């Protein structure tokens, strides 16, 4: 069988489906037509040629409509565009194309071969130029045909030429009546094909001005354009064949309905593509303008208005304190905190900003505004919005449509569903792209939450007190009294029980009591779930605030703590708010359990030094992998992270987690 097929191919014999475009896939068509394209890019004024084609076919099709309808020709309302003054028609090429299409028998296979022959002749031209040249060759004949039909009764020369071109056979009243349906179908298909090629021409011009990164919709057009050009050319060739059949009064006719269906589908698709491209171009321009306005001292209200509404009329803000609406002019010349979140924002996340609001509500120069991010509003989401807005005492954006600057918020401020707080000064300049984590960890100690305050707070404040100081009343007291505190927890209840037993024994040791070494225990996992969440979200927030800074001792401590989050056990020993040591369950438990082995060292060198020394000795003989799991929506994360326990760069893995609630999937690094 294979040998027979090869012989058939060598003899140039093919199956019917291989030359029938109605049974070929786009991929099969593309494979055949690409062999006709040699990419040498012959340049000529295709724009002027299309202008003339457009003028010719619009007037020709209107003449046909008038003749079919029996009305007097009226073309005054058609405005002709003018080509370039020095434009020279590629007449020889047009005649060659015309000769390829003329006097062919009807049939899909013949139309396909005709199209390939035209494409071969135009192999050096761009794809849009191939389509325009083919349509121009057709327009030359179609325009002449109906021009003669219009003037044959009043001009003897026109009459003689009309007879030679068999115009009366189709254009006299009786023939028009007989072939009304066929003429109307041809004329309608000419109009549609002209529109298709016009859109191809417009989209191709866009590819010379914009790249696919700026206008992604151009990519699908570029990939599909050769096939669309093929269908435009084969439709024109089939129209020519049908006209020949009618003027020669042949008993055979060319079926056009299949081409009409295909060309209308392409027209609809191209219209959507050009609409989308124009929207993406407008979005790109808006993005550029927004970047510029945010980098240029302006006025914060104007920046806010452009960010949310672009050129639309701004909507009033909802004032959560008075439950009324206010004009956005309340933001004029103010320091503005943009609280940006989805409608999945939690009570806990809202509560992060409440102390800030309580502190600034009497300071008129500072304002908080909630910007809810919703992809598509529904009645249900509007009700959810109203519930959330009622819980916020600050200003709320009431705009039930897309946020104009959404792309900028995502790409430049790295919004990934979790709340962020963007700090703007009265000139509309960004002072911090996300102060939420800083506020979460340090509260008003970091006010007014600029990048400068971030650096100051990192120097001045110990992180332990900030993260755990407010989660339980006893902790604040212990920190003030500079006591040693064991914070511990884990996923294994057995480990927690064992650690509690040994740590309690250590804390009650007579030797330590006599040395006035006071040790307190705080089991995070034994407290309520809300406290556990606050503890780990505080650690995560602290991690994000330090993730892009130079690695220092504090950064490593935070990373180590985060690596223990899902372990069987972990513990952190602090003195007041200063970290002494933190460790994995195995090493820290062994250190506490073997207290009797290093107890004597405590008397000589002190508790702190002794604990660290013994723990480090155990760590050196214990191997374990460190891993961090950070919700990717927590903020902009670094591409690489140094291991908190060795000099290596940590490998990156992605895990998927389901908590069986509304937010069913979270990607984690």
C-alpha cells in the first residue's frame, strides 16, 4: 500500500480531499500555501492600491444594487479616498492574476489550484499584499463590467466594448430578472470579501506599529493570516468563475454559498480581533500614561481618579464613618493609603488597619481608601461588598466596573489577591508599594509607613516583640521583665506534650531558680485558632518585608521560623524580645531533654551561652532539609532564597493546598 501511495504521489495524482478546500483543515491549507511564500518582501504602495480597490468596488457594488433594484444610479454619498500622487498601478501583475482566474470551470478543486497558482505568482509579496493585489485584479474587471453596463445605452464606444465583454448578457433587464438571485449573491460576497481584506490590511498595519507583547491579540491574527488570505483569494476566484458561467450562459454554475459562510465567519472573527487589538492598544497607552503620572509630582486626587476611573466620570466615595457618600475631592492634598483587596478579605485582615484608622481619624491630612478588586460584578458580589463596606470606617470605592489601573496594580504593585496597602503622598508619588505587612507586624510604630519608615523600623525594633507581643497579655509582661520565653508548637501533639514536660522541668530546676533565671513557656498550638493564624501571618508578613533585603541575622531567623511552620515540632527561645535560638523539633527537644548534660556549664558560662552551644552541637550531627512554604499571593517574593541554616541557595518547589473552603486552591513556594 505504501509503495502504491508513493507512486501516486510521484505521478502527481492525489485524492479528491487533498485539493478540496471544503474538506481540508486549516493546518493542511497552511502546509500547502506556505510552500508558495518565499519571504523576499517585494515592496510597493499597497495602501494606495487598496484605496483604489475600495473606491472601485464600493461604487461598482452600488451600481449593481441599483440595477437589481431597478432604481436610478446615485453615488454621490460615496466619498472616494485618494491614493498617493505618484502611485503607479502594478498593471502587468494585475493582468497576470486576472488571467489565472478567468475562464475556469467551476469546482472547488479547480478554485483551490487557481488560488495556489495566484499565490505562486505573488510569492515575493507580504500576505496582506497578496490579498489586495488579487482583489485589485478582480476590481479592474468588475468595475469595468458594471461601468460599461451603466454607460452602454448612452455611449457608442461603451456599447461596442460591452458587447465584446458580454455585458448585455447579464446586465439587460431580462437577464437581471432571470439571474437576480445569483447577481445579488455575487455582489453581497464581493462586499464581504472587501471588508475581510480591509480588516486584514488594517491588522497587518498594526503589526508594524505594535509588538505582540503590547497587543497580544495580534499573535493569533499573525498565525491565522495566511489561511484567511487564502480564503479571501479563493472566494474572489470563485466569484470570477461564477460571473464567467453567467455571462457565457453555461449550464454549469459555481457554488458560492460555502465560500459565503466561510468568509462571513472570518469577517466576524477579524472584527472581534481588531476590536480587541484596539482595546489592548488603548490599555497599553493608559498603562504608559499611568506610569508617567505616578512618576511625576501631580496631585494625589488626580492620580487616584486616573487610577480608578481613567477618563470616566469619577463616582463618589462611601464614607464608612458617616455611612454617606462624599466627593473624591476629600482626598485632595492628603496622604492616601490605598487598601487594595478582593472581596475575600478577612475580618483579621481588615482589623490590621483599624488601629491605623483610629490614630489618624483626627489627623485630617491622612486618609484610607478601600479599593475592592472584582473581575465581574454580580448581584451576589454587590451584597457581599455592602457587608464588607459596612465593617470599614474609612472611605470605600463604589465602582461596580473594572478598575482602570488593574493591570498596573497587578504588574507594578504585585497585587495577587491578598491585601496590599499602597502609600501615596499629597503629590501622588508612591511612598511604599505595599505597607500592609509592615503595618501588620509593627502597627503605628512604623507610621507613616513609607520606605524610609520601613528602614528605620528594621533598625530600631526587635521583631519578636512586634510579632508576638500583642497575641497574649502575659507575653507583653514577660518581654518587659526580660524573661526567657519558650515559644513552641508543631503538628504533632505528642511532640508538644513531650517538649512541655521537659521544658517545664528545665524551667523549675532549682539551679536555675537560684541563679534567678526565670523561664516562661508559651505553646502557640494550644491557644485558639485565631491566635495561631495571627502568629504565622505575622511571621509571613515579616518575611515579605525582609525578603528583598540583604540577608542578615534577623532575616535568617524569620526564614528559619517560617521553615518550621508545618513541622512536627519547633521552638524559639527569646530573652525579652531578643532571639536566643530557634530550632527544629528534634534538635530543640533533645537540647531541653538533655539539660542535665550541660547544666554545669550554665553555672560557669550562663544559661544563654550554654543553651546555644549545646543546641549547635546537636545540629551539627543532625541532617534535615529546610523548606519554606509561602503563599504566592502574600506579595512579591524573591526568585531565589538562601537557606537560613547553610550557605546554599534553596531549591524551588510548587505545592497545591486545599483547605476545603471557598478558596480551594493556593499555589505555594
